C-alpha cells in the first residue's frame, strides 16, 4: 500500500482556539496518549507569547516532560526568531515556520507584513538547520483568505520557492479557513510539483469548515501528497480567522485512507480511544464521526 504520513496537530492547532485552557499536565497526557497510536509526527507545542495565545503557554515544560516514543517526531510552531530560539532550546525535532499567503491575514495572524515574516524566516532558517532539526515551511491561507478572498496560486508558488531556498525540506499548504474544493487541491499540488520538483516533502493542513475537508484529503491522497495534518476528534481552528473552525478529525481521516488502500501506520482503534478521552474535557460532542459510528467493517461484526 502507498504510505501517507499523518501529522497529529491536536495538541497545538486543536487546542489553541479553545476557550478552556488546558493545563500543561493535560496537554502532556494528550501528547503521550497520541504517541502510542502509531502517528509518526505530533505538532506538540507553539512557541508564541502567552499573552497572544494563552492556550500555548508553558511550551518548554510540555516538551521537557512528554514521553518521547521512538519513531515519533515532535514538532513546535514558531512565528519569529524568538520562537525559533525557544524551539531549539526545548529540543523539538522539527520547527514549523508559518507565513500567510495574503498580506491582510498575515498582518492579523502574525502582526507583520509578508516580507517581514520572510525576512524573519531567513534569520531563523540557518539556526534551525545548524541545530540539525527539520525545518518545515507552512503557507497559511493558501487556498483562500477571509479578508481578501481568492489567493493567487503564483503567490503560493513564490513562497514555496523562498521557503525551500532558505532550507526547508518540507512544505505544508494550509487551507486555514476551509475554503478549498478537491479540484483546487489537485491543481495546487500538481502546480507546485511541476514548478519545484519532487525532492521535498509536500503536505496539506485541511479544515472542514465548509464540509469539504475530507473530500480534499481524498483528492490529495490520490494526487500523491506525502503527509496530511489532522486533529484528534476534529478539535480546533484558527483564532485569527473568522469562523475558521473545523480541523479534519484524525481518526476519520485514518479510517478513510485505510479503506482507500493507503497505509498511515496508525492504529485507528487506539486513536478512537484517545478521541473519546479528549471529548471528556469538552461540554459538547466533538465533530469526529468515527468515534460515534465505529470502524467498518469491524462495526458490522456483531450486527
């Protein structure tokens, strides 16, 4: 079977916009549980100022106390040089650096222009590479901006080149507001590969805001994407984008890919258990569906 890597982003992107702030101990337990499900990468923390995103406070404490499972990469998000320095000091395995494809959204998300953000990237890229860590460039709002509307694919392609030229070995195209449809996904992936080649990892970060996230993931899988981000139970969204709720649920994604014939390496049954545990911290049911309906054909065994 063709392998697609899953990056579990629940501990970071899943929790960053939740009104209830999870304690460091709760986040550590969530990461430890996820580490036992077979996911090979976890976006564990974000090195942002706690006044800006209080849900991500105590990142160093979390990184110091998690159980690091062999074969699992633990990533941290950085938005500037200070964040990258903290990430390196905290011994993450991967640093994810974000730039947004639209000027307005980049200003709201990071308080800087796109050019300033890329200047910051140029500053930290050498540090990350010299530290022997994986550097991943994330392009936010790559398929649409809540403030400017359509995003020019050429702008996305230009940012891909700048990120790669700076030393990124992987690129994530993020549908931050869940606006994309499958034809856009296929077109963008093909465009990036045609222009920039195959010698880097290419992934997607999809939201299910408009109920197209899983269709987009299926299209990406069939187009040869290398990895996909997802969040346990479907928790989270972007706190700086209006109505941008709805990460795709990791267990639902793994079920779909498994039944399509792809290998994620994830134990879906264990992941459902983590989703059920996670749901106990929320007042309302989580968006994930497989935790409610069960795996198939396993669920039919007792019918």
